[in-house]
């Protein structure tokens, strides 16, 4: 590709927005060219807004001199789009759900595709909830979405909640090989960066864990069903199973969500060795194109008894791989394992960028 595609980041100052800038700093296809956040940050250069607020180890790349715009002012982004400075936007806004839903639709109506991290449109029946390796075919609802909404160039796609990333791809790999999954019990241990910044008060996190994350258990129990679902008449139809019971906990880890999973198969049950072989060899993206953000292996199987661990494994495969370990029989269901993924990379900005790469590959961007 000769020239990089200029992209916008809505919510560029937040935890996820920072990760977008960091990951896009040397991305071969896309470059951050339009930044927006709340009216509090608007009108200043990014480097000035972020003084004392940048939370990541790497830098923000060449975006420091860009002016931060008000994300609520769609006309600014539409003008940038016309001038060739904003081909599409990554949305990483934290606002009321209804406000985000309306705002993202305004961007799409203005001809600007939206690749979103927010939950606002996850249950909109014509909006795909994409994990690039799992349901890339769901992106093909975009023409129907555009047609029914009267949108010419714009569209909306979302990615799922960060907490389900650490086990959804392994489940899909098993489903793909013909193993039905009937029931699932999952207990997550989620990093504090998942709550944005400043997020959970330090008094609640030091020497402690919090056994409640608002809305997270419902999302964990419902979102896999849309991801494993089908398209009928331009709308998504949920898969009927698995039934999921989720416990979601906030733990004093900076980055990396961990999940302990027990699952029950249908009549056909794979051996432990077969499960490991399926996960080790799983690869779903088209081989003919190298997706820059894709991990070399989407699932990494750890054989050590004490892995995966957030500090040691969250950055595996460009922080985009799901690490699984402790794969063993379950005394109540059939199989137990522990999954781990990086919540602001795989679970947020990295997942969004990989979705955009997929959409570019499919010709939608
Ligand atoms: N953190 C994660 O691991 C994670 C994972 C998956 C999905 N998500 C989702 O990604 C989104 C961003 O999360 P985050 O953790 O990055 O949140 P965050 O750190 O709180 O950042 C929120 C961003 O939204 C902007 N914003 C807030 N109020 C606004 C308003 N009224 N108008 C316009 N912009 C406004 C903020 O701008 P200012 O700085 O100017 O206030 C900031 O850029 C959320 O929808 C979240 O659910 C997060």
C-alpha cells in the first residue's frame, strides 16, 4: 500500500484511545489523522491535553501535534472526511449508551464508517459484533445495513466486550470442528484498566478484589450467542446455545483479563489431546493476505501448570493472542481451562484495528 489511510479516533484521550494511538504509531495501513474527545479536551493539541495523563509505556507516535476536536461535533469529522483526513473512525467513547448510539449513527449517516468499541450498538439487530477470527462473515451484513438505514458510505460495526475475548475464540475453534457446547460456567478476573481511567478507586483495589462489575455478567452471558449466530433477512439471529453462567470480578491487575472456564459438550466429546491440537492449529483469517494486527497464532496453548498469567502472557502474539492453559477434565461438566487476553489490546483497540483490517480486506473500507 503506497499511502496510509487516515483514520479518526473518538475518545482519543481515554485508556482505549491511548492504546489506539500507540498501536497505530507504526501501523503499515492506517494512520491517526483526526482525534476527538469530550468538550473538556477539545481545542487543544493532543500533547497538551495528555500532559500527565498518558498511561502507556510507548509513546503516541506522530499524533502529538494534532488538534483534539469535540467528538459530539460530527460536522468537523465530516469536513475532515471530505478533505481526505478521516476515512473512518474508531469509536472509544465513554458516555451514556443512548448518547453513543445516536452519535455513532450520526457519523455513519455523514458517510463515515464507525468501528466501535462501545457497547451501545452491540445489540442492534443489523450491526455485526466482530471477532475477526471467529465471525468475519458477519461483516457481510454491511450492504443490508446501509440499504435499510439509507446510508451511502457509512456503516457501524462493533467488537464484543473485553471480558469474553479470553475464551470465545477457543470455544469457536471447538464448535468449528463439530463439537457442540451445551453449557458454560465462567469466572473472570478482570484488570483495572478495563474500567478506564481513573476507573476503580485505589482504595477498592489494593489488598482486595471486587466481585461485581456492572453489566458485565449479562454481556458475558449474551454476547457469544450473537457472535455464534447467523444472518437472516438482513438481521442477526442468536445461536440457541451454549447457556452461560458468568461471575465477573475486578482484581488488582493492571492489564489482562483471565477467565476460568468449565464447559459441557453435546454427545460428541473431544479428548484433552484433541482439544489442545484444535487450539494449537486454529487459524481462521485468510492466508493470502497478511493482516498486520493479527497474531501469528490466535490461540497459544501453555503446558505449564501455573500459566497463563497476566504479567507473563498478556503481551503474547503482539498482545493479540489468547493464551490458554490448565486444560483438563472437569468433574462436573466435561472440560476445564484458563484463558487470558490483553483487555485494552486484543479486547479493545487491537481488536478494533484487526476488525478494520478485515473490513479493508473485504472492500468495505
Ligand atoms: N478499557 C477497556 O479495557 C475497554 C475494553 C473494551 C471496550 N471498552 C469500551 O471502550 C470505550 C472507552 O473506554 P475507556 O476505558 O477508554 O474509557 P475512558 O478512559 O474513560 O475514556 C473515555 C473517552 O471518552 C471521552 N468522553 C467522555 N465523555 C465525553 C463526552 N461527553 N463527549 C465526548 N467524549 C467524551 C473522554 O474524553 P475526555 O478525556 O475529554 O474526557 C475519553 O476520551 C467505552 O465505551 C468502554 O466501554 C473499554
